[in-house]
């Protein structure tokens, strides 16, 4: 038996696969074989034929950012004509609208804005919590690291202060590829791979659940993708704090990285390998914002059991020229047509409303 | 040898697998069972088995150009976003000179095939069609002319006052070499009455196809799905095509066409989903055992899903079309044209070998 066949057998018998095995699968396995293996794993971890989604809104509190990541079509340098920090009035309207549409949470993220201090974030969280019954999924690790550094505080102290002010969970953004060699090229001013992991470790220790993401399809090689998965899996072995993993593809339009856009087959292969490799993370989310309705429906047999958010607003990706929109009804339709039951969930993947 | 070790989630597919592996023809009930199954991976494995036996890892595409010479049409089918009445604001009919300049615009490109279709426009004469073909041949002597659906052939015969056979002979002499597969929609009188009452019926469509094949012309076949048709009607459609193919062997490829409702009088209908699109590709590969090629028409299902379809029975991605009109008028979200490099990248990054072909699936170069 060759290495590929041995690996396939190992994965099929539900054994944990290692770095080189994941590498072999990613590079060599047939597309349908990856689907078969990932789907089996999905059925072991999530035996119910249910596909979940969350109704929420992405609120970008500021687009001012000093990081200047090469792939980002969203940020503005300080002083730019389009630069903004959200007003309380606008924030209030956005949250009211979210709640009226049956939303349960907001995804609160922004740039690394040097004019905002810890007090700003605390005030922002308190304002939301004092006025609305809404879960706040906010501040990805680069933001936390930025706030901590500015206030000369540890990650844990920073996170605890934010929790006290109302932070409910942390999104796994800003991970891109957790390999510094790549981060130095595409996001040189953002937190390092280790810092990203350390923020997540601190968050899990403080009792927060978080997601993890991966953005691929820019300058990384296949081994970097596996290295990324390895770092996530190792931390999850220690803390168990990740609720879900969300791989998504880099959208090259309007950015300074000139590469061919990752194809759907490449996306589905990475998705399937993620499902197989991350045997300790319960949920895998398909990214309809980057993949569109047809590929996320297909992703349901490549290991995904969640379709993420009905996203009432998505500035960061929209700025890079992606126009996929998927209202709730459409999401339910495509889940059902694929033979699954659809259910709205909360941030912790508890089902709050079956459809 | 190709092995299929998959343990089917849908146990009813085992019976079908046995037939597929032993080369036994699938029947009506098998078709229905496949459509009703949600074991998408299993369906994919079955179709891929057949696809590999026929084509290995090859995936074909053609460097082509679309030419829609008029959108004025007497039929005004309910599902059509392309057609207009004469005199409507964006109605058009290209003069022979317009056609010539359209072709000249891209004369430096290595276009192998011209895909030429239009509405049934009462202001165009029999001679127009002949001249159209003559002109294309004159400007593009080395490209294949794939033109006029069976619906148009029927119409051209009527305005020329000629038999189908004579009409075909005249068109052939003027340069016609191949016939696109459109116009059959879904071969059901029930659907026809509701959606395309003025268009020729399925018997006539098959009759014309048979006449074309007897005259030595090759054609494609299509099925428009995702509107009001039933699964029974779909399977029935495939079986009718298979029957004619047994008789004539004149079909080159089958192309499932996903219905796009936007800007049509059926705009309340939602679009097809990926599961349905992939099943239609796979079903076609499995039911149409006497067709060599199954095309994933990326204009309709999007280039991203068409790429996936290569593992679900499709062996052809159609063309490097530029300026596709018919589906984009109905709101298709796919790109308007793909370059050769883009189409080859789609194929190779899916693990297949791109093969540029001519209209008859001969390899170029
Ligand atoms: S990706 Fe985030 S950190 Fe990077 S420039 Fe954009 S907003 Fe700033
Ligand atoms: S589908 Fe063809 S025959 Fe029907 S209205 Fe449109 S152009 Fe005319």
C-alpha cells in the first residue's frame, strides 16, 4: 500500500492524522475521496443531519488602521477622507435593526486605531450591554494584542476588563496563516503567530469561547496550511476553547497582492482536510461570503455543518469586490434541498430555533 | 482498472452501482432513485466511474465565440429573458454587415467554433440565413459553424417553403456544420403548454434532429431544468434522447441547462441549487450511456460549480465564450467571458488535464 492509501485508511478508521499525512491528503487525494472522508468525520462528530446558521450583523466600529495589511481592501490610514469611528447613533440603529431581524449577536471588529484607548472599548461594550440584550462576539486577537500593548497590560488582564464590560466571545479573525514567514509578507504590522495563539490561550483561560479562522490562497504553500491547522489543534488539545473553525479564501480584487483567485475545488479540498485534521473542534463553518451559495451548499458534504452568519452587513469582504448575499430564507432553502434540517443557533452553537 | 469502494449512505444506490460497474443500462426507476437521493458523494462516484472509463482525467474546452443575430422572436416563451417583440426598445437584428464587423472585432483570436443562434424574427428571410452562413464562412473559413437550434431549422424551412431535408441541404451547402442542442427544453406536453406553447413540440424536435443526423450533421442535446418540470419529466426527457441516439448516433454532447428566472415571466421561481446542478450532470452521465460527452456549461451554473462538476461526470467546460447574452439577461452571476488561461487553470487546479478541442472533440495542436 502506498502512503496515500495508508493515510486514507487511517483517516477512514477515525485515527488522528499527523502533519505529513494531512499534507499527503491535501496534495494527492481525489476530490470525492476527501469529501467521503470529511463527511464521515462530520457524521461522527455531528451525527444529527442538521446544518446551523446564526443571524447576526458585522459592525466595524472603525476603519482606521495602522496595520496596512497587503490583502486588506477595507482599512484607511489615520487622516484619510473616508476614515471613520462609528457614532453611538449609528451603532444603536444597527443593533436595533439586527434585533428586529431576529438577530441574537453582533460581530464587533475594527482596525488598529491608534487614537482609541482601552476606555473607548470598555465604553463601547458597556453602551451596547446597557441598552440591548445582545451577545457581543468581538475583537479578534490582533485588536486584543493592540489594546493590550497600548495599555501596557497582559492579554489576560485586558481580556478580563473587556469581559467585565460585556464581551461575550472572541472571533478568530486576523489569523490569516499562522506562520510568521508568510505574515511578514502580507501583514507585517499585525501580531505574530505566537501572539495570536497566546491571545486565544488567554481568552480560553479567562473562560471565553472563541472561533478560529484561516485565510488562504495568497502567498502560502500547502505546508503552511497544515502548520496553521497544527497550531490550532495543539492549542485546542490544551484548552478546548474553540467552538468552530472557519477557513476562507483570500479575495484578491482591490488589494495589493496579485495572485489567481483560489478556485472552488481548492477551497473544498482545504475544507475537507480541516474537518479531518481538527478532530477536536466540533464545528466547521463554510464561508458563503467568499464562496457563494452553490459552493457552500456543496461544502455540506465536504465536512461543513454550519453556514455562519446571514450577515446583514460585511464591509471587509465587500470592499474587496465580493457581492454574495444570502438572506435567511435562501439559506434555509439550500440546507433543506441538500437533505438537512436547518436551525438558527447562538454563538455557542446551541440551537435556538429549528426551521 | 477503476475501483469504487465507497460505502453508500443511500443503500438504494447499491443496485445502481452494480449496473454501472457491469455496464448495464439504467432504467427509468434508476433515474428517479438517483434524483431523489441526497447521497451526493455516492452519485458523484458513480458518474465519475463512467466519466473516467470514457475520458480518464481529460477535460475539454473549445475556443468559441457566440453570435446572437436577433432577439426578436415570435415565440416569446415564458422562461426566456432574451427575446423581445419587434419594435421593443432593446430589440435588435444584425444586418449581414453587422455580423461581419462582429466577427472582425475578434479576427485575431484563434476562434474554432462560432455558436450562432437567434429568435424567430419574421423580418428575416430564408436568404438572410443563407447569407449569414456564407458570410461567416467567408470571414472565418477555418472555424466550425454551429448554428440554429431545431426550433430555428423548423422555422427556416417554413419561411423557405421547403421540406426539412431540402432546408438542411441548403444550410449545409452554405456552411452549416453542427447544430446546438437548444429548443427541446424539457420534452413534456404539459410543460410546453404552460411555458412555450408556440414552440415546436418534442416529436417535431426529435424528428428534426433525426433528419439532421441523417444528413450527416452532428448536434448537441440539452435539457432546461429548474422551472416547473417534474423528476419524471426529466428522466423521460433523458430516455427520449437516449433512444434517438441509439438510432442515429448523431449527438456529440449533452448539456443540462439550469434555469435562470430573473427578467423572465417566471421570476418568482428561485434559482437551482448546487445539489440539483451536480445531480443533473451526474444523472446525464449515468443515463446517457450512448453519449460521449457531458458538458458543465459554466455560464449557467457558474465557473466555480462547473469546476466541481468535473468530478461529478462532466468532461467538458464549453468555451472561452466572450459576451454571452442569453443567460446573463436572465441574471446569471457567472463571468461574461473566460480567457483560455482562466479555463485551463480551472481545469488543472481541479486535478484534470485541459484539452483544447474543436467542435467535434478533436484535439487541437
Ligand atoms: S486586515 Fe485588519 S489589521 Fe489588517 S489592515 Fe485590515 S483592518 Fe487593519
Ligand atoms: S427561448 Fe428561443 S424560441 Fe423561445 S422566446 Fe426565447 S428566443 Fe424565442
